[in-house]
C-alpha cells in the first residue's frame, strides 16, 4: 500500500489511442509473433514521487478468427510521466486499441526543495 503524507493529492487521467493498424496494414494487424506498441504519457504537473498508475483497455478492435492475446501495462513510471505498453503474440490480429489511465500520488508542496 502506498501511504500519502499530506493533503496535496493529485489525480490525473487520460485516454490514448495506442495504434490504428487496420487501415495502414501495420504490424499489429498483419504481423505474427511477439509485437508491442509503446506510447509516452506526460503528466501536466510533476508528482513528489512516482505515482500509482492504473491502466485499462477502453476500446479494442480485433479479428474474431484468432485468439485475443493482450498485455497492457504502465512501464517506467516517473514523477513526470510513464509509457503505456501494449503487447500481443502468436497470430492475434489487432486493428486498434485505446487505453485509459489514472495516476494518483502526492503533489509537490511549496516547502519541498530539491537541494541536490
């Protein structure tokens, strides 16, 4: 459990279209084997420390003739942002994906100083 020490709690949220490979014949739609897409997310304000980040699929468009293999996660969570990472594998055919995210953590206080 992450404990927050003050009343300066920041909650940021967003929705990101990670890719649309159907129209362009992109790798998620035409490829096989391990594939991944990375999408950078930047927060509007920096957190005091890396926040807790929750991600979820909010839209997916997949071929019904193959298995639906999905791994969605937040990677490299920092005070100023993180990367959304979508992975699939084998013969899954994914046309497009939208991911929603929410970050919760402590904001900087006016008395917080970076000395070094």
